[in-house]
C-alpha cells in the first residue's frame, strides 16, 4: 500500500510543475478581453471641417474622403499625388483653418526619395509621404514637413491643441469609446483611452499606432507623444496593446 501511495505522489509532481508553464504560455498569447479593463476618457468636442475650398479644384474626388490630383492642377504642382480628408480632431488646431492631407508618392526612379519632405510616411515598401494643404485668408499653403507645421501652428497653448498637433505630426490615432472586441488578442490587462497630461514644458498625449506593414501579427501599439509648448515632438517607447487574430496571416508590402 505504501508503494501505491508513493506512486500517486510521484505522478502529481510533474503535473504541478507543468501547470505554471501552461499559465505562462496562455499569458504569452494575450489577455482575454474578459480580463481586460478599459481606462475611459472623455473625448474633446470637435467641429466639422470645411472642405469646400478643396472640392472641385483640379482633383477628381473618387469618394467623400479621397481625391486623385489632376496632372496639371494646382495641388499636383504643390506636391500632392492625392488628397485625403484629415483626422476630425485636427479641427482643434489653432489657428482655425481648413486643412486636408496631401499625399505624395516619390518617384522610385529618383535616388533620393525625399523623405525629408513629408511630415510622416504612411506607406510600406513604397513610401507615401503625408503633407498638408491649408486654406486661410483666401489662399492655399503647402505644409511640406514638420518644420513648416511647427512654424504655422506653434505655440501649443491647450491640451486640446496638443492632441490635434500630436495626431497631425505622427499619423497616430486617438482611442475613445473603446469596447474590447471578444475576438481580439490583448497584450495589456488595461487599455488606456487617449489622455492628455500637462507637464512643465508641454503635454503628454496617449495615442495608438497600428503596425500595418509586413506580415502578421499586426500589432496595435500604445505610444505616448510628448508635445512641447514650442511644438517639439518626442515619442516614448511604444507598448504592444492588442492584435486582431484575423490579420495574423495578412502580409502587406
């Protein structure tokens, strides 16, 4: 009888040792949305952007949000291959102007892809550089790079303006009214909606960036963006937040 009792104890030992390893493996795959809480934030009120100055001006609008610029048109000559409506939160920028994304596709035959001539790159293997066109006082102005953007929109005097500025300068997205999809794979036990915190020299804005290029998994990262009163931008280390398993087999180049 003693021999049988000892045998059962020996059988239990490897099972008990295996249990923590199984827990680690489960955690490595992500956190269930049932165990993921959302830190809610109240979004600021935004106004509707007036896009009428950009409609019917040498571009062919293929939808409400996207236009292809005609070869000899004014926006093509200003350096826009296409136009896209800007994020609605850019209506919080000061001064108040009409603003639209100006997307520039560099010529692959050129040795220099002019990466310095975009505010950020929204492409993958082929760059698509995002600029802006603003309409103010009856005139159009190209915002070619971050230097142009800072000169026009700084100083940054409010949290709402810091939010708009961070979005425009990085292309990262705010996250509000987030309801964790049950099919998502969560890599944090708490998902923080977009917040804006005051600092001694500016603001820290919480935004999200979806890693679209390459092969899956396509992770969405939480990134905190430091926005100085003078318009300087610094990105803190990104933190993996969540993934959509439906994109695991997706490759984008």
